[in-house]
C-alpha cells in the first residue's frame, strides 16, 4: 500500500480546485452506482474508500466486487481519486501495480470511456460498482447512499464542478 505524505496531499489539493464546502449551485453530485440486484443501499465513506482502493473485494453476500472507473483524465475520475482515494492519478496507478504485485489487490478496475458504457457494464455485472454524474443516472443502475445521504442532499460529499459552457 502506498503511504501518502502530508506534503503530497497538500499538493494534490492545490491541483484539484474542489472542496467539500463547494458551492452546491456550482457543482454536480457524483452518484455511486451499483447493479440493481445488489441488496446494498448505503455505504460509509470509509467502505467506499476501501472498495475503490481494492482492499474490500466482496459484498456482504459474498459476491466479488468489480470496480468500474472512467478513463484517466476524466473529471469524474479526478473527483473520485481526490475525494475518495486521497490520491492523484500517478499515486493510484502505483498503488494498484504494487498491490497486484504483492497480492494485496486481486484485480485492477475495469476502465470504461463513457457514461453509457458504465451503465451497461454495471447493469450486466451483479457485483459491479462505479460512479456517474447524477444527471447521467438512469433506471438501469441503483444509486447507493453514502453515509446515509443521497446525491441530491446538500451535505453529500461527492461533488464535482459543473461543466463549463463554451460560448461561440
């Protein structure tokens, strides 16, 4: 497991201008989504952290967790890496390479390039978990509460900046 020094944490925070106290009018919730057949309805932020770092690999029913991530560089992925994992892209890659090498992590995340791909994969894989902008969620997936909060609650922690509108 990668040990993350405080100085590096501060540097990553400066790189990604996002905070838990962000103006909710200028941000969009990032919903954590699972297969509709999964009985889970709520995860603690700590459980979410362990899932996304590969240290929790099974759901409570024994089914293997399949982590779904967006492509590197996507703003949704940056939000998850920063807010849930406490890492930047390079640290995340090193964490998984080291974990796979030592056997502490059994499988790498599945990488998908589009929200439609994430929805379709999660729909078809009972143990899958991923994330989508709340505006990209449809009824093919189930939104999980985080610390008993839904993405439409103002206190919900996973938020990302709204996409900028380009004027012509």
